[in-house]
């Protein structure tokens, strides 16, 4: 019986040592309750120098990216509304290296700290020329699947309308409104 209790305590201490490595670590009350815990030494991360693969970026986008048409009221605009296309991939700050490598691979985009509370960073591509000449051709070559593929197709239509100055007409702006409110979380299948 003592052996079983000893293994349970040992296992618990190992879990504490591992949890201490997590981004938020152990809270102060656990540290105070277990002052003799043995910390695990976190191995040093060494990034490889391999160039990312386009298929990998498409898969990563499938999981953590989004295509958006940000349709919103804009009193300074002649028609009272605007639509700004934006591609985004968001990660925790511990994965900034991945986001920087995506920007390096694509040759466009900026890195934005989107939430200091959650330590989130986002690759954002919203420059119309980059969307038309780099991003859309990239995802035409390296496909994504499912609902996100439908979002990409709608996003591409919206960028095309904007690129052809359709957002400056009531008809084009209405079409952008329909597209924007039919994609991502608004999509009904």
C-alpha cells in the first residue's frame, strides 16, 4: 500500500514539474504548497532553416487562418459604408517564428499584436495589390478545403469587386454586403 501512495505522489510531482513549463506556469498558491518541487529544465528550441512548404502553409491556414471582408459603416465614405478585405493567421506569441516565416514565404503581410491579454499575434494581409498578386494566386495553387475553401472563394470574389472599383457603386457595395454576411460564421450550409 505504501508503494502505491509513493508512486501517486511521485506522479503528481512530475505533473507539477511539467506544468511549470507551460506559458502561465504554476500559480502562487501551488508554488507555496509545494516548495520542494523539482523543476524540469526546458530544452532550448533551435529553429531549422528550411523554407516552409506552400502545402504546409495552406494546412496551417485551414486550421488557424481566416479570410474576411470587413463590411462596416463609414460616415466619411460617399455611400456610407466600406468593405476591407483581410487575410489573417493568429497564434500565441510563442509561435512568432512561425508567423514570421509565413510572411517571409509569402513576401507580404504585417505582424500585429492583436491581444496583449492573450499574447496573440496575427499575420495580416490587407493590401489590395498583395491580395490580388500574391495571396489569391497562392491559395489557388495550394488549396484549402471545406467551409474555409468556400470562404476563400467568396473572399476572392470580394477582392475582385474591390479591385475593379465596384465598392464605389451602390450595386457593388450591396454585393459585397451579401458576400461578407454569407461567409465565415455567417455561412449556412
